[in-house]
C-alpha cells in the first residue's frame, strides 16, 4: 500500500511579520524622507529627467508611505506589494540600472531585493495577524496568482509612469 505524500504544515507567522515590518517599514521611511523635503525631492526628480517633478515627489511620498503602512498592517497585501514593485522598478530604471549590481555604486541590488521581497510576501500572504486575515481576504489571493498580480501590476504601473513622465537627458 502506497502512502500519500503530505506537505508538512508550517506556521510562517513570525516570518510574515518580519517581512512585513522590513518591507513596509523601509517603504514608510523612504516616503517620510521624501515628504519632509518635497522641494528637494522634486529637484532631484527633475535632475534625473522626470517631467512634473513636484507631482512626482508628492506621489512618491504618498505611495511609499501608503504602501508601506498597508504592508505593515497586512492590508490589501498583493496590491500594496504591487506598489512596492512599481516604485522599485521606477527607481531601478531611472537611477540604478546603469550603475551595475552593487549598491555601493548606486547599483540595482537593493531595489531588486526589496521588490522581490514584496512579491514573496504577496505569495505567502500577510499571515495570521493582519487586516487581510481579519477581513477574511487572506485566502482569496495568495500563492502564484498573488505573486503574479504583484509583479505584473507593479511592472505595468512602473512602465506607465516612466512612459508618461520620464524623459532622461540624451548623452
């Protein structure tokens, strides 16, 4: 008689909380930093080729704080993860890709790891102690579908933002 192979049940609550705190907290910190100096952030956005740099600075602060807070709370996790992916994809394309991999040279390693962590969180779900769980939404969209949603929506939004607003200087 053959026995059924069973996947062991694991409780990822601690991992999910750590991932939510790390990704969400980082996004909140970045958003607050941008929001404290909208004019300075707008100047930076203008210097890297964004049209309407003040709008970009304001939107960046709002999206980063909002997505970060949603991730920390475990609320709308796949969509919040998509916002992280989109933000990091815009950063990668507009600043980091030409500099190579390593962050010590302003490379893309940091933004890619943050985006991938957000996709992993979307796949795992927010966990037991989350708004999504309290509302009964945590089992509606997880796994590969949630990961694909976070990555796809995030990359599509990044592409739309870059197409609409990014005009880097020609070398």
